[in-house]
């Protein structure tokens, strides 16, 4: 009886060990399965990431090529525009110089107005003007001087480094401080200075103090 009980306990112990081993084996198999699934999932994700990276790189390369092509196109367009501007500027340089001269000539010539007891005298600076190109209009209370600046010669196909001499017409109207005798007015033009001398219509009276 004792031997049978001992044998039974031994068998039960062996069965317990066997169950433990089976449980361990099953756990190991489960772990291996999960490890395999995780590895397979990781490989799949890696492949997906690789595919996405390839697409991103392809897109980046495409964008880079597009940007480079756009920059090249804009640079070419800018160069063409600049060339057109320079050609237009050179082609119209003479017109530009003439327009600048006309604008400058529109500035009023320097003028002095002098009043004496008997006369009103006007002096006008007109450098580069010929006497025959000066027109003077006189009223009792004002004088109008018009002068024409003519260009000496037409020079074409040249580049002006600096162009300041004025051409065109200039007009200066001066109000007089007193009425004048227009028919007795005289004018002279010497050393580029126009001098107009106008006798006053009413001479200034000198007040005499009685002693």
C-alpha cells in the first residue's frame, strides 16, 4: 500500500512537471508567434516608410527641378527686359537729353529790377541766346521777355556723359513798381545780358522843406 501511494505521488509529480513544461513550451511558442508578428509588422511598416520616403524624394527632386527651371526662366526674362530697357534708353538718349534741356530751360532766367527817381531798369541774364531770338512785350505796368535757346548742331549716334546746356524757349514776366512810358523804352543786349530802360510815366516829386 505504501509503495502504491508513493508511486501515485511520483506519477502526480511527473504529470505536474509535464504540465509545467507544456505550459512553458506553449508560452514560448506564443512569444515566438508574437515576436514574429511584431517583426513582420515592423518589416511592413519599414517597407511602407521606404515607399513614402521614395515618393517624398521624388517629389522633392521634381520641385527642385521646377524651382531651378523657374529661376532660370525668370533670370532669362529679367535679362531680356534689362536688354530691352538699355536698347530703348540708348535709342532715346537724344530725345531724353532734349526733353531734359526743355525742362531746364523752363526755369526762369535770373532777373534784376531796379528803380530810380526817373526810370525802371530791368536786367535779364540770357547766356547762349542770340539778339534776334529775343522778343520783348511792354505794357505800362509789366514787361514780358521771351527768349529762344537753339541747339548749335545736331549730333547723332553719340552717348552724352553729361548734358546740362539748355535748349528751347523761356518766358519771364515782370511786374513793374511804377507805370512807364512804353514808347520811350530802350533795350540793349551785351555780354549775354539784356537791359531794358523804361522812363517812368510820373516822375517822383521831391518834397522841399521850408526853412
